[in-house]
C-alpha cells in the first residue's frame, strides 16, 4: 500500500509539472503587442491585452515572432536575444525606446518603423551579436558624447542592412561599424546621416556599400574608413561636412556629389570619373580614376 501511495504521488507530481510546462509553452506567441496603456501582467497576445514594455513582450514571443506597437509610446530599454521583428508602424510620433541592445548569436533581428532616442546618455542601438540585422524606416538620434547612434561591434561574419532611415543629431558617430573580428557586410540604402560627429565610421573588417544616401552637416567627417575597411559610395550626396571623406582604407566613388565641405576628400580614393566635386573650400586629395570592370 505504501509503495502504491508513493507511486500515485510521483505520478501526480509529474502531471503537475507537465501542466506547468505546457502552460509556459503556451505563453509564447507568434505575435505580441505593446501599448502605452498596456500592462506587463497581460498575456500580450492581442492589442487589447498588450504589454506595457518591450522586455515583457519579448519574453512572451516565440523565436522568429513579431512584436507590434499598438500606439505611440516609450516602451523601454531592452535586450534582444531571439530572432524577432519589432514593428512600430502604429507607434509613430515621439520615440519608442531609449536603447536597444542586440545580443542574439545566429539570429535575425528586424527593427522596422521605429524611433530610438538615447537622450544623449546611451547607445540607441548597440549590436553585439547576430547573424543579420535589418533596420528599416527608422529614426535614430540622441546618442551621448562619444557614443554612436548605431554601433555594430559583432565578431564577423555578419550582415547589417539599413534602409530608408535617418540617423541625426547625435553627439557621437552616426553609424559605427567596428567588427571585433572577421568581416561585417553593411548595405546603406536611402540613409540620411546628419549633424553627428561622423556620419559613418568604418573600422578594419567593415565592408560598407552605400547608395542613394546623404551625409551632411557632420562635425568631423561625412564618411571615414580606417585601414582595413572597404567603403563603396554610389549615387550619394556628401555635403556641408568638415571633411567629406576621410580615407585610410579602400574607398570607391561613383555617380556621387561631394560639395560644400570644408575639405572634400582626405586620403586616397578610387573613382569611375563620374562624380561631382564642387564648391568645397579645399578639394583635398584628387581621386584616382579607374576603369569600370
């Protein structure tokens, strides 16, 4: 009888644990929501039952899921550790977060329709680990002194794509690509980087391709490439910077306008010969003309 009662107790405990595990598993959703009137006590699985802050919503989102903003609001600082899309299309106006840190090895993170403001004290977007990061239709500003607005310091290989976004009025670098090792490939398309110290700074191992973009009003340089960095610039406007381009690495130019800078170009660059270098106080280093291949 004693053995029988012990067996029943074991089975009941196992059943309770199974129910608990199942409940926890069911608490993960493919779509979760945050709202300025939400509560972190909610399940977050519908707009009416939205969470208040990103961290709680992310904790209830399956790997590969989507977190959506129901309305405009500040949804807090957060660490992103899973493959996820954060989409704040309905959260336009003001800002949606002060700081987003991506620490998601092997994962894909998409930040879409989002505004991040560091209030001059933090890194708005800091990428420490991920396979791929996509930033689309974003406004990123307010980084602190010496603090980049978007910093990618992953160990490569990795990819970063920034499309249709504005990185403006930061006390530090607008976009910093500085691999801790390996190579990080970056594509900037329809990006405006304005009124930062550097519009873009690229360290060794960074390979950045730029098209249809604007770098203007940056206090030190519009685009800077360290030794070991590769930067390709196509159909882009570089104007009203202290120095338009600072090239210690490999920089190529085509169909771009470098004008109204204090110094147009400092350091060796390659050109297809179809750029406009005009109205700078000093034109600086003349690009080397190369033939298209």
